């Protein structure tokens, strides 16, 4: 028991020494600690200030501008959608002025699709590649459109690569079946009829309710026959 009391006394002394050292350190470095705490507060306040005073108002402005640009896109007024009408911005100006906003990100998708309609394949690839997909469907459509642009440029292997990326991005009955069919078409262009047959059969198996599956047996029969000849 005496030894236990002695050990407790030693522990108390050590604790007191630790506390004294800590107090001494704080006392000696009070100014430095205050500067660090102050700097952290400045960063926190700066973040909230930036978010509330700059980011949110910019996002609200961008949303208003996007409304008309999207309307022009839906009306197939491609040039107005790209460049604006003098009163409202087009997708290009929204990207230039609100680059960090969600609306500017979405504008990359629309602008890329506008350039697809204009047949400007390199511009289409550039802006669609800059789109950070906000949902599965537009993500798949963007990848598929990059595939289309590459196919138009004669980059068949790159087109095939993007079609398969689009399939893997969102395996729904609508987009996946479309891009599997396009991928199979590229395989046929490359005289890879076995590869085309495999993709056609995948449509039949995985997406039997899709529009693309309606004539799939005919595609399978033709590609299989050509594969056997090869």
C-alpha cells in the first residue's frame, strides 16, 4: 500500500510537471499560437464569404443565363445557343464568365452538342470532354457523341472505344443498346464480323425490350454469315 501511495505521488508530480511545461510553452508562444488561430479563422471566414458572396450569386446569374441558351438549343437555334442574342448569354459566354459554376459545367455538354449539329467535330470533342457528367444519361450521351465525332473524323478505333465507354457508363435499355449497335457497326467497318456478332448478341440478351433489338436477329444472321466467309 505504501508503495502504491508512493507511485501515485510520483505520477502526480509528473502530471504537474507536464502541465507546467504546457503552460510554459503556451506562455512563451502565445503570440505564435494567436497568429495561427487567427489565420485559421481568416481562412474559414474567407471560405464562407467566398461561397456566399461570390459563388452563390454567380451560380444564380448563370442559371438565369442558361435558361435562354437552353431554350435556343431546344428550338434548334444553334448559333444563338452558342453565342447568345445580345441580351442573354450563349453557352460559350456562360463558360467564359462562370467557369467554376455547375451551369458552366452543363454548358460544356450543350456547347459540345451544338458543335455536333454544326459538324465541327474537334470543337465538339473538346467541349464534351470538358463536361463532368452530372447524371448517368447525359454522361453516356456525351461519351457516345464523342464516339460519333471520332467516327466522322475517320478515327474508327477511337469511336469504338468511346461507344463502349458510353455502354459501360449507364447500362440502361435506351442508351446502352444504341451505343452497342453503333459499336457493332464500327466492328463491321473494320471487317471484324465476329466482334460485331458478339455485340449484336449482347443487345439481344441484355436489352431485348430496346428498339435496337427489334431487327437484331437479322443483324446477327448477316454478321455471322460474313464471319463464316472470312
